[in-house]
C-alpha cells in the first residue's frame, strides 16, 4: 500500500463524523506505548493528554509516561519509558536489564464499531537513548524503529 493511499484511507476514516466525548482511552497491546506488552491509558479529551503505559517484558515490570496528541484518526506521542531489554555475559557473569529512553510514535486509530468506542491503534516511530553496558570498551547505544499495536476503548459520554 502506498503512502498516498494510506493517507487517503486515514482521511476517509476522519471524515465519518467525530469521535465520542471521552476523557479516558484504555487499551491492551504491544509496543513501547503499552509498556512493551501490557496496558495503556490516555487521560485527556478525545485521546489527547497524559499517556501512561504499564506492562512486562523479559521478566521486568515496565512503564511509559508521556503525552499524546490525537486529531480524528491520527496520533502523535512523545514519551519516556522502556523499549527493550539487554543481556550481557562476560567473565562467567550475566547482566540483564531494561533499555529505557525516549519514545516518539505516530500512527492511526481505526474505529472497529459504529459507535466509535472501540478502536485499533497502529503506530510506528523511534525508540532510543539507552546503552547496553560492555565489560570491555564503550557501551553500545541501542536505538531504532518501534512499532505499536493495540485494542482500545474510549470511556466517557
């Protein structure tokens, strides 16, 4: 699917009326906005506001906190939190931990029901800022493309 046809599809979703008046969006999914594997809430008007994600990954409890801006079917979020894990083995010892840093995502919210309360969120973006420790030499910076996919519900009137 080309970028142009994707934008046309998003615009078509946006033109089918407004979303319900909601103060909280709650969902479960995968990706940094959902604590890697977990839940996420947006506390604010119609999907714009405080983003809080809590989840689990590789045996660690994870979290994400930031801000999300939503307009019709499109969203942009900037947050700080976990986006992966590392494991380093050296000299017979194993070091394991979370990668935490800046998460910037953009994507679309596709309504799944006629009342627009339930929606699927698909996103792509950047996650990075942390480094994997190295027993010899400098630490290696870990960053790259991140994806998010979640099933969400709008709560409110």
